[in-house]
């Protein structure tokens, strides 16, 4: 047993859930969050006694401190709560753009602010912020997504400086072929991206989990922005 306790914001589904499963299997304790308390508690129960579920909505920053009030000492924090938004300039939706900016740039920051007195002030403690490859691989409608994912690197740098010796890193997944989002795409969509990926296979959720653990636990790594896309950017 490692004795570590890691909070995963957005840990009730997708990559966050895969990370929670992996950490529990390694002997860590996990606090996972969902907007729905019922969902968070249900998923945590399915992982056994080493997991706890907490309701948290990072898109509503004013409520974050109260939602996290009962969380105890932490050895790590992963901010994997995300939303996807195709918001083109010709049909620009201000409300959707504001929500996404708030969720990642303000919500992530307020989550850390609310927990800072419970994060061990040690180089052993890691924080991982989730961005995405849209930061430098834009697509039609990605203006807000690309902007905030670029902003994640700026946030990472200032937090790594201000919170040291706590380490802060950023992870930017590309197209993750076996994630629920991409597996649900119509036939031919994923294979089209595979054909453009060196080696002919997309990155997997296991690849992302391994990358998160590297950033979270390697004591020599801070203020590092890591892409996980199996080299897709070079094609």
C-alpha cells in the first residue's frame, strides 16, 4: 500500500475513471468527483473501499470551496474535468464560451485554491492539469477549446512557480481511440485518424493514464507540458 491519497476531479467517467481504477489497483486511495453526488458515490463504491465519491462542479467556481470542505489531506490532485464545445466564429455562442473558459481556467484554479491547505507542501506532491492537443492543432469550431488549452500551459507555469515545492504539470491528450467519446464516432472517423498516425494506431486511455502517473509522481518533473498522441502532430 502506498498510503497516498489522490483527488481526481472528473474521475467518475472516461480517462479520469480509468486513472482512478489504476491508482486503486496500485494501492492508492482515491477521491473522485462528479457533478452528481449519486454518480460519484456509485462509481466510488464500484471501486471498493479505497475510493470515495464527492460532488463537484468546477464550472460553478463560487461553490467549489464548500463542496470540497470535507476533503482531508492530499498527496496529489488531477484536474481532468472537461467539456467539449464546437463553437464556430460565424455562430459564436458567448454563454457556451464563457462556461468553458470558467470551467478550466477559473474552476481549475479555484479547486487548487480551495485545497491548498490540504496538499502536502512537498516535492512528492503533484498536480496535473488536463488540457488537450487542440491548443496547437486547431480544427473548425475549436476557437474556445484551443484558447483555453493553450491557457492551461500558462496556468501550469505560474502555479508551478507559486506552489513550489509542490509540482504542477499539464497533460494534453490527442485523439484517444478507445475513449468513450471517440469510440462513439460513426464508422470511418477513427480509422481516418489512424491512417494519419505514425504506426497506424491511436493513443489509448492506458497511454494517458501512464502519462498522468509519470507527471503526478516523478519528483524531477514540474512545469512540464506533455502531449500524448503517438506522434500525430508530425504528420
